[in-house]
C-alpha cells in the first residue's frame, strides 16, 4: 500500500483497494460529494455505488462517527473517516462490496486509511501550489498584455503586487523550450537572471517563454540569452534590441523574428538584426494617415452594453494581425467571437481583412498609433484640417524608400537565382497568394514542402519570421510596394490597400 501511495497516489491506492474488495472504492467529502471513485472491474460494483456511498457518508457525518457499515440490498458499504488537518475537513474512504465480504476486508481498509490520509494531504498541498502558480502566471500574463497594448500605468499597478519591478529600458528574449519542460526552464531563467527578469509563459505558444529583462551595457544579444541556450539542451533563444518599456510589443516581435534565425544556428541564440520598424520612419504624415485610417474603428460606439467597444475591437485586431487564429488563445475568446469581431472591424473600416495588402496597412497603422514618440501635427491656421495622405503618398517618402531598400537588401539582386528560384519571385508570389502555401505552390509549379523550404531559408537570410506569426509579411509587402512606387510601376502582386 505504501509503495502504491508513493508511486501513484490516492487514485492508484483506491484502484488496488477496489480490486481487493471486488467492488467500488472512493473518497467522498463530508456532504457526500464523490472526490475520487474507481472500480477495477466496472461490473463488480452496482450502478448506484456512488449514491449508496454518498448516503452512508452523510449518515456517518450526522452521527459524528469514525467508521460505519451499512447494508443495502446485496451490498455492504464500509466507511472510514480519514485523518486531516485540524482546520480542514478530511475525506471519507468508502467501499461498496457484495456480501459475503472478503475476509478481513475491514482490517485492510483500516490499514489503508493512513497512507490514503498522507496521499490526500500531499495532493491537497500540490493542488493549492498549482492554484497559486496559475494565479501568478495569469497575473504576469495580464501585465504582458497591458505592456503589449501600451497601458503602462495599469501594468505598473498590477505588477506592484508581483516581483520584480518592471525594468525600463528592457530587452525581450523569446525562449523556445523542448517538450513540456517550460516550467523547469522558467526556474533556470529565474536563477540565471538573478530574479531581475520578468518571465511570462506565452499564452499563444505552449513551448515559449517570454523574458522581459533589464537592458544592460553588454552587446545587443546580451548575456542572458546565450546562457539559457548553453544551459538548457535543445533550447532556442531570440533576443531583441534594447527598447523603452513602452515599446515592449516592438521588442517582442524583434525577439520572435530573431528566434526564427536562431533555429538554424549552432549556438541556438540570435539577436535581432534587421531594418528598423516602419512605424519609426513614417513621421508626422504617417501619424495623420494612421489616425484617419483607424478613425471609424476608434470612434465606434457599440449598440448594446455587452457588445465590444472601440478599444476592445482595436485590441482584437492587433492580436489577430500578430497571431492569426492563435488570437483566440491570446484573448481568451471563442473562435466564433473572433470571427464576428473581425467581420465588424472589416465593415467599419471598409477593408477586406483576407487580403495581405489591407492587413499590412492596418498593421502599420496600429504600430504607428502605439508609437508615442511620433509627432502629431497640430491643426493648421483657420482650423481647417489638411487631408490625410494616402498610403502610397506616405510610401513614396525618401525615409520609407530607404527603409524598404534596407529590408530587401539581404535578398541580393533580383533574378540572381533564376525565374522561380529567385527569392524576389518567391516572396512576391507568396504575398500575391495571400501568404497561402498551397496557392503559392500552384503558382510556382512546385510542391508545398518546396515552398515551405524556400521560405524557411529566406527566414535565415532576412533574419525575420515568415511562416509563424508574428510574421514579417506585412513589412515585406510594404517594402515591395514602396520600391514599386519608386520605379513608377503599376500595382505589385497582391494589389494595394484602398486607404
């Protein structure tokens, strides 16, 4: 019995007891609620075993007794109250067996009461520990969500109940863990960072940890990322640049893109090394464009109190653009709720959210809105606001064209690899096919695995994630569009947004 208790806990011990009794065995609360109930042979116990046990336990509790035997039809119910803490209610061991009872069954159950009490106490402590861990994990996840949506003051308030304090500036690491070892890797990361980093279990990817570490004087890749990769086998780490705490969302995307590069490196860690975010180069005109594009969404008033408001819709749109269908896990909503919100957002903005072109425009607009350092031009003289520029007008600016050229420079000269193997052709076709692998494979006359292999290679070249969200496809579409406008060509593959 003690061996079963150590190896399998109360469930295995109850299963063994039910086999010895040739009946049903279970643990019940004082009110008759069945906590655990097993029958090694389902045919050995009657269909009403749990009900008979519940009735007997209620009678035992009413009498204030420690044990009780009750005959019901051709069965006997044996009840033994287990030992428990003085300030807590202990469960009752109940066994339902056919008469005549196995020899010395009552003595056997009396002996089983002690290891069952120990198992129950240990399992109760473990359940409480898990609840505390879950509550802390959800609290940290909430702080991360607030940081990603730019709500710094509320994030600081919530983080005040947890440790450590939120650093500023920060460096974000995304750690991809092997198997189901995320909890153990989180403890290792805590030790390596000296408890100074915020460690959050990613709500979207079950194998990812998000580390918000204080920015330091060491190089951009930092010390923590390489140490984690060196200590944990098969662990991969992507590291962002140093950014203000208000730009945590940008840093997360940088670290995620670096993670795609790190998967192909022997050291299993990489720092972000790409062009700056487009939201940082669009300037004041980009801010006016973003405000105009998002105005119907941000000014939306729900018809009913239970309908999502403008801020909730904007958060839904940002999550869906970043995580696609995984936004349901990020926002903790049903997929039908997500679909309904996206339909409403598309109607409000007059855009087709199935098109990469419109997705790219919205992703840039939300990034611009979330960048507090961008100047917002004042109202001109005469209180007559100037019309907001179009997306194409903004993409024609020298700063954006320089950004676009920097984004695509790692691809080399167009046509270097042949017509279909050319990375420009692959990326343009993929974007024109709305980033769908099947349609891209058909357009290029190759297989889906071949398309996936090409895009995986391009992730290393571009140092950005393409196949997994958050993806660089929005930035790439904008870069191609900007260069096409500079060349004076027509619409690039996939068209362009109407705004």
